[in-house]
C-alpha cells in the first residue's frame, strides 16, 4: 500500500511540474464532459416539459382520428398514422359518448371563415369539449349552441378593439349569418417557449356548414377514469368498426401511447446529442495520449534511474498510467462542474429553453467515460515507458 502511494505521489508530482501543459491537456476532457452533461440535462428537461404538457391534457384523454396507425395494424409506426380522408361523423361522436367507460365526447372540425374581412381559424366543437379540454376563458362562457362563438384573445382584440369583457355580447358576421361572441379564450402558458394561443370556437354544426363537409376531423373523448381507459378504447374500436361496416378506417390513441412516442423520440435525440458531444471527449483522449508520449520521451533519464534503483516494469507502467488517469479524472470533475453550472445558467439566459434536469446517471456516465479514456489512451505511453531498458534509457539522455 505504501509503495502504491509513493508511486501515486510521483505521478501527481509529474503532473504538477508542467502544470501549464497539464491544464491545456485537461481542457479537452473538460469541454467534452461538460458538453455531454449539458446536452443530456437539456434533453432531460425537454422530455420532462413535453411529458408534463401531455399529462396536463389529462391521462384519461382519448383521441379518435381518421386513418389507421401502424401500431394498431401490427406495425411499429406508433400512434401517428398516415393522413387519410375522414370518415368520422357526428353520429360516431354520439355513439362514442354513450359507450361504457366514456364520460364525454366531442367532435372537432377545423375550418377557416371570413369574419369582418379577416380570415379566422375556428375549431368546431360540441359543448362537452370544454369539459374534456378545460378551455381557459378570459371572459364569458364556452359555446353552448349554434350562432355562438368564442374568440381567442388576439382575434378578439383585432376585431372588436376592446377588453375581453367588452368583447362578450358583441355580434360578428360570417357570410350572411350573425354570430354572438359569448366568450374570449386566453393563451395557455407552457414551461418553455411562447404561450400557445387558444383557438377560436364555433358549434360543430356551424363549422360543418361553413366548411361544406359532412365529416368531422377528429373526436376527442374523456374516459371516466384512468382505470377505464383501456375498456373505453376497446369499446370504441369495436362499436365504430361495426358502425363503419367492418372497416377499420380510424385510429384510437391514448395519452399513454402519445407520451410513450414522445419519450422515445426525446430519448433518441438526447443520445444523439450526447454522442456528438462525446466526440470532443475522444479528441481530448488523443490529446492525453500525445502529451503522455511527449512526457515519456522527456523523462527517459528518470525512467532509467528508477529502473536502475530497482523499480519494476509494473511500477513504471503504473506511474505513467496513473498520470494519464489523473489527468482524465481531474478533467472529468471540472467538466461535470462546468456542465452542471451551464445547465443551470443557460435556461435563464435563453428563456425558450426548459429548466435542465441533471441526473446522477448522466454525471456518473460522463465521469466514468473520462476515467476510461485516461486508461485507454494512457496504456500506450505507459507501456512504452515500462519497456525501456535502464542502460538504453540512460544512454539516450
């Protein structure tokens, strides 16, 4: 043990003798480790934020869309199937609303209508939509029937030039029909990025009449509870398939499936970014090897003297390998500190970024990889130093 400590002390003193070169050598490791920790923590933060926003929609939310997803056909495309012409109708919505395990269901029709010489995007929905999605209103109430509309705050300000409360009760014309503004929806706050603007809403029947179609674009469903989601999904699939003469021309997606897909995407993105950052760790490892080779060449006489005094090949190999590992470990410690500090500061400077989430796994991985780099790239210089013969080493000097 004492001999090991002596060798470790000699290795550390060897690094301190040329401290300027030691710092420059460690810089590559520091940058690489810091980049891995920073990018991984930002990826975790984005994943947490997206997961939170999906969960905020409600774990009981079920979405029925036209077309079939690869997952439901036995493929692996997840909940995002190819776009298809809609075959969903208001009758389908009423059928779904009466199924066991379903609390509420609403059609959803997207359309654009000219309002006071301005094009406005509307979502045509049923009154139950407010119960399912909890639309945030700055003033007024939600749509309850035909001839009513809810405007988003920006559109209300452009068309009516007043506060949300002043907008409620005003009349606006779409084509030749008069509509009453019964509410004003406000933008939804999110953890990062700009607020998501709320849509403007009409009754489903009005939206279908304006768009000139008979099918709805989507059906949103609220299950009675998390424990009834699977039962509701099974009932929806069975009854809608029967209503469509046995054709599976729709897909049913739960929040769990949606969350799983987004988690998979963000996991892959985080690994990809960390892999790119890991390239700088490789460059840093090459720098460690080059500097250690130079150190062996400069300290040939020292190696010869040590061997002449009884040091074994293993002692010399251990000393130079330890120096390489110490370089990498110290660089790893500094890099982890820089990465954690950067992950705390960067989201404050760039407000569109979510708060970073630093986990023990990423820190341990970055630190472990830096130590491994010290071992891998320190083997060759250490091996060369151990192979030197005392007489040859002293003669070279």
